[in-house]
C-alpha cells in the first residue's frame, strides 16, 4: 500500500482571493453538515459564508487562520483578542470557530492549527487561551484535552442543535511566553 505525502500548512491570513474563499466556504459547509467546529448547525451556502469571512477579515481584534491541505483551504480558526478597553483581561485571548472539513481530517491539520494559534497568541503577549466546545464534538474535545487544555466548567444548556439542548465545555490553557519563561498566575505569585 502506498502512502501519499500531503503538504500541510496553517497560516494567518489578511486576505482571500475568490478561489480560496470558495474552497473555504465549501470546507465550512462540509464541517457544519458533519456537526463540528462552527456555531451554525445548518449549511449556510457560499454567499452567506463569503460575507462572514470577508467580515472577519475586517475586524482588527480577530485574526483568521487558514488550514491548507496541498495548498487548498480546508479549515480555519479565529483568534479573538480582548478589546482595548478590557485591560484587566488583556493577558488572555479566545480560540473560536476551529474546524477542518471532514474530507481533510486525519493528517494532523487540526493539531497544527491549534498550535499556530497558540504561538501567535503567545507572541502577542497573551498568556491564557480560552475556548468552548459543544459536548457533541467529541473529536475536538479529545484534541483539546490531549493538547493540555483544562476543562474548568460545563454549561448544561449551552446550545440547541436540531431541536436538542446540549451542554458545552469551557477550557483554558496557560501559554508559554516566547523564550520559554515560566508563567505563574496564582494569586500573589
């Protein structure tokens, strides 16, 4: 049996051409249909998703990361920084809307994407990365827990998915600052 080597790439992007946008919209709808990684529960179609991603690219506090398999966009994640008027929480950021299309899974792109978001957050000075995920997204839960995220709470009525109320889990991870200095967030430390 031959194995095919694939080119894996995750990069932060500030612009998407029309072909990339079309591929990303297709990947997003595929992930939505499969039930993972995005707030929508029904496919949105290219026009709605294109508007969404164009809007994301305009928001200064959001950074869009694109996962590519052999050069083709197959997933994304967003790093959301706190607003400037929230100095008390400026040390933390949010990882959201992370997904890889079902047809592109199994190559390590999801893990690579989370790592790239963590690296960027740490480089920007954030020391905590927060995220939340529906209880039904068991693969994502396993990924995040396997990457050292700590579940700190569960909301029993987190979302409605196809007429059913589902719980959601909240996670955080302490990020290593650049140059490997240890971080201690205990009170008084």
